[in-house]
C-alpha cells in the first residue's frame, strides 16, 4: 500500500457552509465492497468528511473505507459524485488533531500542486 504524507494547502476561509475544511493533497487507499483497494487523492478534509479524486466514478450512497495515516481505516458514505471527483461523509467524526500529529502538514506552493496534478 502506497501512502503519502498529507500536504496542507490552506484553509477554505471563504467557504461559509463548511468553514472547518482544510485543503490537502494526500495520496491514500480506499476500499469499496467487492473491489480491490483503490488509489485516491484526498483534496480536502474536515472532521466530518472529505473530497477526493478516484480513477473511477463513485456511486452516491456507497459505503467506503478510507485509510487516513494516524487514524486508520474510517467508514464513510459517498454523498456526491461528479466525474472522478466525489465527496464522502464519515460515519463517526475523526479527530483532526490526531491526524495532524501523525502527519505534520508541509505547506506546498500552488505551483507545486499544479505540477503534481498535471
């Protein structure tokens, strides 16, 4: 399993609806029933949910397990999906302090992010 350190890209300060989201770049694994583990890139995370890119479209309402370094496997439900990007809500809130303690954030410049994402 290939897991990368989370790169903190900033807080979405202008997102009034979900002010606790943190933009990240985290390459990790996800499990969906009946399929082998899938490599996903988590783009933002909060205590209640996440947004990620996957190589295939996700079915809304699907239950998934997302691996978060420092937290472990977390159960989530797919809430929305557009193309290869989707959002999930954790069934139990995660402790972001524990997540960041295990993965000290490294700030990444926007140009570095663009190079990584193509």
